[in-house]
């Protein structure tokens, strides 16, 4: 096992941004294990100052993203706020 722990701060069907310790170079592949979603593979696009951003090798369907704990509730609340504005 050669891995690093990361905290995913932003996620979308196409990619992610995470805080992570480690030497990540643009172009390298990473495997993310996400609660409720399982394992997804991404490719690092940029890495700087303990943060890393990447795109998913296979886009994640929005329905699958809702399985991540809390994601659906936050998105629903944001949609409700913008609809009432």
C-alpha cells in the first residue's frame, strides 16, 4: 500500500479538489475512495501548496454523487435558495 490521505473539499461530476500531503505531479493518476460512492480514478491536473485538483477518468453521474454523505442535502438547499432569490 502506497497511499496518502486526502480531504476532498470540492467535487463535481467531472473532477475534484482536495487537500493532501504527498508529491502529486500533473498527469499522474490517483484513486479516491469516497464514502457512499466507492473508488474512482482521477488524473491530477494541478498540485500546489498541499492542494491537488484533478479530473475523473470516467465522469461520475450526478445520481452517484448524491450517495456521498451530505452532498444531496447541501445541493438541494443551495438550489432552494437560488430558486427563491
